[in-house]
C-alpha cells in the first residue's frame, strides 16, 4: 500500500525475495511505482476499490512501511481479505494518543505522566512545564513545549491543528529519549533494536539524528524490552512492526512518549535496523504479512553501529561533513540552502552511516 520513497525499500526487498508485487497509490509522487510488477493508480482513500481489486488478483499478503495512513489501509485491506494483520480498529485506536494512555495506565513497567485532553480553546492546563500535541499525529507535528500560560496562548494562535482536533497535554518529563523497534507475530512481540534519538529540545523536539544500538546498559535495555511488550499487549497489537518512543529519567524510570503501529520513519526501519543487526527488517515485515515469520533468529544480534544525521539550521555545523567523503557514510543527500526545521518533515538533507563504532560529529 503506497508508493512513496518510504515504501520503496519494501518493493525492492519483495523483488529480491522473488515475490510478485501489486502497488496501489495515487500516481502523483509515486516514486516506487516503477518497481512494482503491477501498479494501480488508485488512491489509498478508495480502500474498498482496492479490496475488490485484491480479491480479483488473489493476493497473499498486504504490507506497507513507515507511513501511518498506508498502515491503516493495509490493515483494512488485509482484514477484509482474511490475511494476517493487525485489526483495523486496533490501528485506528493506537493513533489516538489519549486512548493509548488510558489502555496503558495500569502497566507497572512504565510510569505515567500527568495528562489532560480537550480542545485548545477549552482545555485547562493543570501543570507547567508541559508538552502540548495533537491527539492524532506523528513526526513531531504540532508538538509544543509550554512553560507558562502566556506560552500556551501563543500555542493557541500558532499550533495550526486540524479543524476540531483535540490536544493532549502531558507533564514534561526530563530524560533521555529512545525508540524501540519491534516485530509482532500472532501476539508475540520481538524487540529488534533500541535507537538513541537526538533532538533539538524545546519547543518542537525535532529529531536531528538517530543512532543504533543505543548507548545503554544491558539492565536498561531489558527493562525497555519488558515495557514495550507490556505496552503492545495492552493495546491489543498482534502483527507487524511497531516503533515505540520512550524516555528514561536519571533515576531509571521509563515513560511512554508515543506508540506508532508501523516501522520507524527517518530511515530507522528501512535502513538502520538491517545495518546494525542481523535482522532484515523489511524482509520480516513482508514475511509477517504473508503469515510466515520465523522467529528462530531471535534474539537479534548487533553486528555494527549505524545511524543517520539530518541537516537543518539546527545542525548547520554538519554541512562540512556533508560536503566531504567519509568512508563509513553509505548514503547522503543534501541542499546547501539550509532552513530551520519545526517538524520531522522539513529537513535539508540526511547522511546514513555504518561503522564499527558510533559516528560522533
């Protein structure tokens, strides 16, 4: 489902596996369409038409990667076809951050921040500092750090939320942020990798880079593994990839920040995981969709360090590194015209590396 650049690694992996592919996407911007054996210029919004087309084809699995909307449609189509998938309702619910807070509030492996939910115009802020973000959203869209009533008034004026979109207000937790990349199959959850996340901090917490494996103790990693399994079970997650963002405080408490029912974006699931572990993440996403995942390689092992740096105004000091050749850099793309980033969707370049140690620039 989908044919954006984030789906391209799935098309390429399927071809490598000898699997016949049928791509569905709105044709404008469908950069992966030429890599499908058969491409249908059908918008993902027309999900019932896609279901009927897939019935005629006789597809064996439905898959997508690193896209919230494409994940929803994949689950809808697969469920209608009786194929292996998460339920469509589960994925919709997981995209509701307030619902996730409610379903995970009794988990003992994580701490819960104080929260409040409501419209920006009517919600009462019971604590400062806090994080304000849309109930439905990803990629740090609409995320604001608020330290006072005056700053909250500024958010009301500039948040640019969708019409009638509620906000989730959460106590600001001081700690180090990580993401945990997982695969689930028939309700069993397999932790693949822990990613160390680098952000620019308040007010928008734009992610400036990711590194694998995270620099944490074995004890911390194990507690993160327990936490994500508890979280996934609590929300009813059964099949596919997930990308769970957490914070670990100075005294070791773990807080859930966000849960995404898909592989991590920012090249995390499509590139970094396979570079840093013996898990071919894209291949396993496909195998899960085909109901043939084999967990015999679990637990997955670290084989190298990998990471990605993003170029923005906040990381302008990195431009000389982008302009030179670095032996461990496998892939890069950049524009020398640099602008400030206020979400994960507006950057001026990226650089992916693999090495025997973390690349610290």
